[in-house]
């Protein structure tokens, strides 16, 4: 079995863990449970390797209900989110989803998150679905509340709303066959509401959505994911989550845990909150400048403009080693010229590529693809080379 990319065991929880609405599903399917960001979540069901391959070759089903589920509604909601993220949220079209960053004034990343526009624009009120990571969600919500205008309402729906991620090349076909939906018009980074009741003909989905009101008879489907495959994320009422998950498994989806989610995202070079950033790295250092809209004011913008002008001194780089038995892990040191120059933030063996992969913030002079470095793994050094991200090119 291929291990997860995080070497150290999860820290022992100091507070009672939260349980997903799919806890019974986890138990029924033999999930190996671990504490993660304050939640009891499955690390794997059968094996990390088998679940990884299921997503790359067929369809995998993930419970990601631990992610933050916030709504930000009101006439000033777009202004608030634009000011607090690197995206010009006011420019989002109805049904559009945007990946963005929540920053400190120094430009350091507090969290990366998805913001989706739910309203249709018929009134001045704007409605947004905001999905931060599980660890920083409390801080994100608190900061938004501190800066909101009186006409803006913020609510958190964890516990009453669940999220299922259906990922893999067969995801669209399986969802359409199982629920009678027509997903052909749902573009990448778009969402729509689809009826829970199967109609006489496939439903193409609708907009102008409200959470949680519209979840009484519909599922919000977002064409997003964290695996590099064609995927969809389903927002649905907690009380129907187990039933829907069982229907997907009966149709051929493979239950997957956090371990496979980690190996899949590593192959794509995706950032992981708490490893690639923890209020210590900027989007420019992380190679994410394409997700920063500099043409609007936001917290951290002056710091990022200064860093862009000077040039980041470190950059996130992908490292590959094909040395036999070499598996980089979080904390592995990176050396050049006999000196330690960085430590690995995420690492592991790629089930798809069959080599060791790692992410690390290298000095800018060493971050160019083709640069040779060494990794100190246990008591030996092994050669590695810098490579352009993603490690694995996603399918068209």
C-alpha cells in the first residue's frame, strides 16, 4: 500500500472531534479513521494505491464535508469578498466558481478557498458560497464577520450540509446515469442546481440558488475537484448524504479517503493548507500569480506589488527523484553544494509516474526546471531535479 505524503502522524486532538454526516457510511465501508483538522475522517478504505488508481482510471468518491461551508449574502457581499481575497469577486458571473487566496496584510496566505456566485443578478443582493479549508475556516469566518457591512449576512452550514466529491474520467457518466442529470452544459469551474427527483428527461440544471433553502429538493453540483481529473463536487442535505453516497457506490464509484486525495493532488502540484502555506508564504512565492487580480484593492495587495517588483527570493518548485527506494516526505531536507537550502513541504511516491515527488520552496536561483539538487532521505543523499509543475499533465 502506498503511504500518504505526510510523514508525521496527525497531532493528537485537544478538543472533541467533529463527525461528518457520512460517519455511518465510513463505518459501513471499513474506513480507517484518523483525526484531521478537528474532524474524524477516513484515511483509506481498501488501500491508498487502489483508491488512487480508481480515480485515475474510473470514478472515486470522497467525503469532503470537513471543508468549510459558508454563505456570504447581501448587497455588500461582493465588496467584502473582493476586499478580503485576491479575486475581483464583483466580476464573477452567476454560477461561476473562482479559486482565490485569503491573505494577511503582509501578503502571506491565510487560506486558499473557492468562492461561487449563487444569485442570478435580478436584484442588488449578491449570494456567494465560500469553501475554505477545514483548519483555517474559523479564522476566515471570524475575519469576514469583523469586516462585513450591516447588510451582509454570514452563515456556516457544516453539519447540516455535506459535500461529496465524485472524481475520475467516468464521473460525468456515472452521475448522469445515477441521478438523471444532464451535466453537458456545466462548464469547468461552474455550478448549478439539479433536482433530486428524477424527471422524464435529464435536467440541465438551474441557477439563482440559495443555501440551504434550495437543498430541500435539489443538489448543487460544482465542476471542481482536487485530483486533476474530471470531477464534480456535490453540496447536499446532510440527512440524504449517506443514501446518495451508497447510490454512487452501487453505480460503480470507489470510496476513497484522505490518503488518495493527497497522492492525487501531489501529482498535480496542488497546494495543501498547513504544509505549502501557514501564514508564511505568498501566492507569488507559491507560483500562483495567475490567481491574483492586481487591478482591484485587497488586503495584502501593496505587499504583493512590492514583492512582484523585487522578485520573490524563494519559489515553490517540483522535485523528482528516480533513485531506487527514494521516497521524499514532509520535512526531508534539500541540499545544493553540500548546504541545506530548503525542506520538503509535501512528498511521496507517485503511484501514476512511479517516481518520488516533492514540493519545496527553493531559493529563486535554484528553482528553474532542470536544476540538480540532492535530497537527504534517512542516512543517504539521492539526486533529484527540479521539474515544471504539474508533475502529471491532466487530461484535456
